[in-house]
C-alpha cells in the first residue's frame, strides 16, 4: 500500500521534470535498456531514476520482467498526470509564443478524410487569410472512434469528426460541440440514366452497381440500416472503397451509384460531373462536431481555429435544414439521438 506523501516537505523538492521524462520514456519504449539507448544514457542511470521515483512516491510504478516493464496501478496514475503536466507546459510555451506574435504558431487537427473533404478546406482558406504565418498540421484519422487515442494522448489539439451520439456527450473526458448535422446521399454521374429522374424510390436502385466503404465500417452499417428501414434487403456493393474521392470518381463514370456524405456535395462547382439523386437514405443522419479533452488548456491558436470552424459551419448547417424539415418534420440539428 502506498504511503501518504507530503508534497511541500518531501516530494516537491525531490520530483524533477527530467525524472518524469525518463519514466515516460521507459513506459513508451517498454524496457530500461531501450529507454537508456533512446536517451543516450546508461541503463543503471535509468534504473536509478525509476528507483528514486518509487522511493519518493512510496509505491511501485513498474513491474519488471525479462521481457521488459509493465505499469502498475500506481504507474498508470502517475503516467496520466505526467502527460497532462508536460502538455500544460507545452501549451504554456505556445501561449508565450502567441503573446510574442499572435499570428504565428502551430495547431494540430485530427480528422477523417470524409470530414476533411466536407468542411476543412474552407476552414483552412478562411483561417490562413487571417493568420497566414500559422502552421496547421492535419493528422489523418482512419476512423474516428469513441476512444480517440490521438486526442487523449495529446498528439492532436482537437478532433473535427463525426460524433457518435449520445455516447460522446456522456463521456466524462470529452467536450463535444456540434457544428452541423450531416447525412448520407446517393450520387450518380450526370450522364447516368438516373440523373434526370425527379423522384426515385430506394427499391428501384437495389440491382444497380453500388460503391460504399467496406463491410464492418460505420458507413456500411448505416447503409444497411437505411435499406432495412425502407423494408428492403440491403444489396452488396460492387466496389467497396473507403476513400470518398474514389467513390466520387466511380460515380462520375455514370455506371456506379456512390454513397457519400451530403456535406461534401454542398459546395457549388466542387463536383460538377455528379449530382445527388432524389432518393432518401433514412436513419443515416449524423453530426459533425469539434471534440476536445475536458480540463485541457487549449492554445490561443487552437481556439481561433475552432472559432473559424464555427463560422464556416454555420451557413453549411443552415443549407441542410430545409430539406430535413420537409422530409422529417422540424427535426433539430442538435437532436442528441441523431446517429
């Protein structure tokens, strides 16, 4: 059992940032030897730092074995706060840089391809008009999940992604701000025989060549659910493609019907060779939002980026509302049940 620790008279004088850095490196590398090689010091020096930390805290931080080290319960608690402490220091340095020059610095945004295509380009364009010296790092998320490890591990400042409602809003570690509501649509090339139709029933399209993301993805589940909600057995796609741009290219040929987010079709002239077909995919409405870690200090530039995203999203959100009201009857864009 860990003993009670007196901060002022004991630990505050003995705990050093360098020791916490060594501890974090050992956990990251998985062994004392690998951490020592990475830090450019001897293995006994690393072992001594860990031993001193454990003595100061009065608790074992690591379980040692010939295969390496594993965190104890106490080690997990310290590592979590160590990451937070170093992140706060990093944010402090960014704040100083911002105060020195408010137009310079870096922001890292986590985003999936489909959401990036929907809203990031106009956000970037407006942001750089105001802050041309800022560097925006786009970290590609293969699939946004509830865990969001990139966000929790602080490798990104914020995530711009589709919100899994209401689960994310109930998460104690996350702040979720909804920007706009989105849904899936059926798109086809302008020369497709379906492109001139003014009204289409989903059942008419079941035997057409389709393209959407592969089995087991969130989009695949939503598509299958939409067909079943319409009383139709879901067809198999002819081409399973995670990349939205590949689906758009296939739709342009006029042969394929592509499932894409409505948000990427909202910019006039962006996809002149394809059009959205007048057919509804029920149950596919989802929300796009900004997700951040609670109790984490965002840099001033990250806050400016969020403000810019809000400005861009507002007219996009309004553009979707009329069609939703006509089809679903005054459904709020912030309905927490929207999936």
